[in-house]
């Protein structure tokens, strides 16, 4: 089995999307905690100590939601204290924390998806469905970084010619609006140029071929089958209410029985599949180095 990044894009996409979608549509705290921890571990394993700002923002979501949710949500019976005659309840605090954990987990899974799925892999996935959709989707992913870099260039140019001043609210607003207008014009022109270039090359007229041919190997089929089986078991358990929690008016956890633990075990294994692939390759590489 190869590392997770070099596996077939279709198998990788199915796994990451199913893992993230289960996280989105489930409110079981333990399952969400497993999803968040596995998402963080996979991201750190691939990127190391980089992206500290992203870690701070994502991991701070549970704390932020836990503090803010009781301010406008007064449901619950366990009152902790009052703020301006508004009850601050433990149930609302817990619900906000669980919501933040869910958002944090989804952010990590989709951030890993954006890192793994390059433009060529997106073309490979969507070439049969719609070549134009593949082009638009890959351009969107690429332009997220490109627009940020272009905005920084425009801001520096505006400062160099003295048209962008800081320290005054009105000037700041005018400067940012001017930068947004320039960026929007550049984006439209760039889109038209790209569309004309692709049309001139005959894009979308015939069957789309990929520069890189991603072959299916035994490990890819194993990943896909394990993903479908495990996610199917988890989705069936969620649909039958095995993991259903009650948050209001009092917290009532799901019934602790065999199906409940089976669902948790299945999702744990599902979320650990990328880590297993990466860990196996790392151990194999270290073993080969030691034998040299």
C-alpha cells in the first residue's frame, strides 16, 4: 500500500468526503471528538509544525462557540449564572462546544482535501462528468491562493504611489474598496483570457484526456472498499438513531449498547485509514534506511 497522497484520487476523494460529511450531519460528541483528533493528527503528520495560525483558529472554535452560544441560546435547565438577566446554561455551553468541535473537524478534513487534490487530480475526477465543470472547479481551487497573492501586490502598489493610507477609517475603507475593484477587474479579465485560451485549444469538444494517468492498484481498491463498508455502517447507525443525543432541556447521551460502540469503532477505523497509510509508509522507509 502506498502513502495516502499517491493513492488513486477517486479513492482519496470518496474517503475524505464521506469522513467529512458524516462529521457534518452528526452531533454525537465522542464521534466528533474522534473526527477532530484524527483530522488534526493527519494534517500534522503531513505538514509538521507549519500553519500555526490555522491551528490556533481551528482549535479555538470549540472554545469560541462554547462561550458565545449561551449568550443567545437560553435553552437548558442547569443555570450557571446570569448576564443582564439572561440565563447562562450548562446545556447551551455544552452544545456550543460540540458545534465548535464539529466545525473544527470539518475544517481539518477539507484543508487536507485541498492540499491533496491538485488541479490535475481534479481534471482526472471530473473529466467524464463535465470538462467545463472540471475546469471551473480547478480554477476556483487555484485562484484561492492566487487572489490572495494578487491582492497583496495591489496593496503594495497602492502604497507605493501614495493612494493607500492607513490610520484613518475613511481612507482605509476607500483604499480597500479600490483594491477590491482592481482585483475584481483583474479576475474577470483573467477568466476571459483563460476561457478564450481553452476554447482556442479545443477544450470540451472531445473526450478529455489526463496528462497523468492514475492507475488503480490493489491498495486503492482496498481503501475504497473499506471506506464504503465502514461509512455505510456508520450512516446506518446514525439513520437508526443509535448515536442520537439530546441536548435540551437536559443533556441525555445516546444509549450505551453494542450498536453504539460498533458505530464509534467503525468511524474510528474510517478516520484512521489515512494515518494507517501514512504510518505504514513511514515505517517502511525507516526500515529500508536502517538496512542500508
